[in-house]
């Protein structure tokens, strides 16, 4: 799959800023309707009316009577045909995908087809591949799954796919964005680490230039937020995995419980939350909302104020729209999410104990990572 560009993302950005919910109505096809109903020959119509009313003259000509019978038979035939079509439609098997998803992806691709942007092609390609990729099947962990991967990192792709197979999960692969796809309206080139140093005492405040890896990572997540935001509020959540994620034992059952618990507490339009299955929390939040969710769980959910890592998190459409409404991303993506959390735009829940983490062999400290972090340490 080709790397997605940002044309469609930028086209919709203003819509997300102006409204908390986008119009997600299914694709409407307007068919041409005849302005005038089909007319019969007046003589035949008159004869038919007389026959139907039982008031045909006793001495009516044979030709008029025959014409009336033919016209009546024609109408009955058409009515029977329409009834058969309606019955066939009712008895036809249900569509595999609900009307709020497959047509929506095709709709968005069609709206921007004149721009010939790769993002539109990405959406329509994903819609076509759903027949065999279980992109919208939610039997596993309770969410649709996508993982981010660079095409040349086949080792990392093999690692994440082996883990998904171990847990009997199927996911959609999203080609990671590169620095060549950079758009300053989506991700800025510089960022201020002052906020990070308040929660991480090892970091010094500085105005820094983001590395190419940080920009590409943030862009990759923004593209997936856009894909999630274009879905209906009650659509399944989206589990975003980076290809260096390591899934712990009993991942599916525990993740499914946490997702269902949050969905039971918050109505679809109020799910402006992220659920982190593995993160490094720098500061927890004292809030009673997590207690309401924990009442439905065997494990615990806590609410965080500031955290690091985006290797495994669950996002809902309402939260994706909220994040997109505050573009550009002006920091590494995990710091940007933490800022949105601190400013109460979204909420960040964390599963304890963790359900996933970053694989040590793919960590930046191991020398086998894809992202160069730009913090200035004391």
C-alpha cells in the first residue's frame, strides 16, 4: 500500500475545527425520476375504469372491451413485478458491513477523487479489502486493529504479525509516513519541551527541532485519527499498534473487557477518550470516573495526566475528531496527546497492569529504533 499523503486530511481539518461531529451520512445516490407518470391510451384507460367500476355499457364494442382487459392485465403484471422485487429485497441476505462504514469510505474517496490524492485511494482500497482482511470484524479484542510499519522494516512487521497470529487477531497494515510527506499544517518542525520537563525531571526546557522520525511518526498517527474520525460515533473503536509493540498474555480478553467497560460508561458522542494498553505514566489524575469503569472490570483502569509512548492505544471517533480539531501536532505525538489531556480536551485511561509494551530490541536505546528522540537531558 502506498504511503498516504495529507491532501484529504488537510481538506477536512477545518471541518473538524468548526464542529465536534462531522456529517457521516451514507453515500446518497440520486436517480432520475420521470416527471410525468406513464400514460395509457385514453380509450383504454376509460375502458379499464368502466370495467373496474362495473359500469361498462351493455353494447360496448368488442375492441374496447379487449383493450380494457389488456390494460388491466398490464397493470396487474406490473404490480406483481413490483411486489416480487420488494419481496426479493426483503428476503435478500443482509450486507456484511453496516451502511455507516463501507459506503462512507467510498463516499469520502469519491468526494475528493478530483484531487487524485493518495489518501482517498487509501480509503477506497481499504473498503475493497475488507472482504478478506476482517478490518471491520470485532470478534477478537473488541476493536478494529491497525498497525503502523515502514515498508523496509520487514523484521518489525514479522514481529508484530507473529504476535497477532499468536493471539488469533487480524489487523490492517498502515504504511508509516515518511519525512517526505511532511506538511507543517499537520505537524510542525519545532517543539518546546518546557511542558515535558515539568513531569520528567531529567529533561531540560528547550526549543527543539523535531527529528524526521518524530515527524513521520506523528503524521502516521494523524492519518489514522482521520480514518477513525470519518466513522460514525457508534462504530467500533480503533486499536492502533506500532510495529514494535509486544502483547502480553491474555491480551484479547482483558482488552475486550476494558473497551466494553468504557463504552458502557460513556455514550458514543462522549467517548472523547484514549485507552492506553501500555504507556509510561509520568503523572496520574485523581478522578472518580475511573472508579465507575473499574466497577465493571477485574483489572484496574487509572486516568493519567501526562504519559509517554503510543505503541498501543485504543481511540474512538469522538476522540479522533477532538485531536484533529487541534492540529497541527506541535510536539512528539505522545507529548501532544498529553497536552490535550492536561487541557481537558480528551481523557487518557491506562490499563494497570499493562497489556502491552515496547519490545526492548526495537527501542531507540538499542540502536535498532526508527525514531531519534530530540529531548535535551540534564
